[in-house]
C-alpha cells in the first residue's frame, strides 16, 4: 500500500495531492505541468514539501506533522528516469553491479538476484558492452535492472519511455509487463502516454493542475464518461478477460470478462490466461433489439449507468454495465434521444471482434 498526501507552494503554483494505492503498478497520468514528477520527487525525498505524509508498505518516509523525513539514501527506492543515466565508462555488467553495491544487507532468499534480473530484462547479450553502443530501449532496460538490484521497496519510474520512438517503446513494454508479473514490487509509473498506462497500470491517478482529479482501478476510470480520458479520441474501457475457448477452424477465441463473453481473432495465449483488453468507445454501436443478418460477433446485453454530453464536440459518452464489467460508448446526442438512453435502461452493445484490442 502506498499513501501520499502532499501540499507544496511555489510562486504562482500549488501542489495539493492526496491518494492511496494498493500493491501493484500505479500510474500518475496527466498533461505536462500537472505535478506528476513533483510527486515522484517528494516520494523519493528529492523534494521537501511544505506538508507531507508518505507511507510505503507500512514505512513512514515523510511526515512533516511529526518531524519525520527519512534521508534519500535510506528510503530504499529505485529510480528510473527518461535518461538512463548509466555510467559511460562502465560495461553493462558493472553498471548493474553498481546497483548491487548500493543494496542493503538482507536474507539471500529475499534478494532480487543478478541472474534473475538479466534473464527477466533480456540483457544477457549486452553485459560486455558499454552504454554508448546500446539502443535507447536497451539502455533503459539496463537502467531498470540497476534500479532493481539496489533491492528497492518501491520502484519509481518517471516517464522512462518518453525519449524512445514507437518501435523502441514497443520493444521495452513487454519487459515492463514481465517485471510487474514476476516481482512482488510496487511501482509508481509517471507518463503522459495513455498506451503505457493501459499496458502497465493497475491503479490510475489522474492529475490536473497540481490536484487529483480521480484515482482508482484502471478499469473503473477508463469507463467513466465524466473524466478527461473520455474526451480523448482514443477513449475506451479496459477489461481483464480470461481466455475461455479457442476455435482454430473459425480463427476465433472466446474471452470472458466477468459476465461478458467477447469473441476476438484467435489469440496466441493458453486457455485460462488472463489478458487485458480495450474496447474503443467509438467502436461500440448501441441497439435496443437484436439486429439480424450482420457480421459482428459480439452482442452484449448491458444497462446504461450514466450519460455525459459534450456540447463542444456534439457527442455523448454512455457508461454501460453488465455486473462488474464496464464499457464506454461514444454516440451522438441524437442517438441518445432516439434510443431513450437514460440510467437503468437495458441496451445492447454491438462490438466487432476486430475492434477488441488485446493489450497483453
């Protein structure tokens, strides 16, 4: 569990942040200047806020009300920035071992081991090379490995992929997912890229002008029509779905997200595997009765939870629910009126199998 409460004033700017997050990966998301990096700096001890209480896994790192301010070097936090900040005169193996030298003593079975990190991040072929010979994605993987080998209680990642192009980002994201799955290590991940949030985060903290606009599970916040995420062209709900069936002859797989059954193109995943999927709001068609003679596979019975109209864009965001599963559809205000969409109304969500994005 991570608890953060910060208040700090600069000339013309006030940071007033408060949130808690369960174990897992927590993304701080918002536009430039929202306060994301300041929160990371305060957690790390690099920013002494006017008022602060920061607790990580039960350890109080800062509590201005009681005079607690644990020094940076004693907080046991791993830091990864946009710039990998590797030592240029050291080979990759020596950069990694520098992290080990900073690690506190502890029982061997509780340590994050060198060989495990090398395998997890796929950097065995890089050990004898120097940083200037590595690609941007390779340098970031080494920087993450060095941070892990310092045996942190929390990994802080401040826009670690911001300097990478699309190809390098796609290269490193699977390693970050493996890291999250393999290590029971909480992560605070700062980004302004929604694709990274959807791929990495369990908990989402939306920041805006130095304040928390909303905080909660990713699946919950991406399905809300009243948040800034819904204003984006790529708005859409995220679901955790289990691979229930494969039908090779039809080239389809059946995923189950709570009570929802979703047909998608044949997925390269074993039965029982949990996948994260996203359904773009613009790809959902709403209907009040089952259509006949159409090609789509997914006709999902849902109920309207809320309708939020955007007068500027002349659109409406319709929040839908089937049990705990949540969807978000973008339609016109005319469609809202014609279908009589209002909270509690049953409605069918029509989704093409090709429109379901399997994120991981």
